[in-house]
C-alpha cells in the first residue's frame, strides 16, 4: 500500500507536465486554427492519467490510508474527472479556433485544479 500512496502522491507531477505540453500544443493549434489529432490524443491521455489518479485515491480512501475529511481534495478530484468530457460534450458543435480555444481553456483550468488539489492533499 505504501507504493500506491507514493504513486498517488507523485502522479500529479506527471499530469502537470502533460498539461503544460497540452497548453503549448494548444497554442500552436490556435495559430493554425484547427484541432490536431495529437492535441486530442494528449488530452485523452491526460484524462486517463486523471482517472488513474482518482482510482488510486479511491483505493487509498477505502484502505483508510487517506482521510475522508479532505472534502475539498475529493471535490477537486471529481471536478477533474468530469471537466474534459463535459467540455467536449457541451462544445461539440464548435470547430476551428473556437474549438481549440475551448480545449485550451479546459487544459488551463485542469492545470489549475490539479495544482490546487495537490496543495489540499495534506
């Protein structure tokens, strides 16, 4: 269980690095005025990492290694899980610069939430 705890503690750094890369790639796509398949792949890979992070947190919560009084940490985790799918669903009719700007904003908000969730963990 200590390895799961360490992985849950260190995985946000990987997610933050990936989100920084997504923001840079999104800026390039914003100039090109189109969403590339690479940006979408990075976004969904980031979503998979966030799902893994949430699953690790849930396992640690069930194993009583994380305290349930970290309600704000749990809310941030739930928000991270739902943000990208909700954004893709709500803005599904946009294309071009509008779609890139929406995905770029989503990546930026995810970055802020992940940073904030990391600070509320302890």
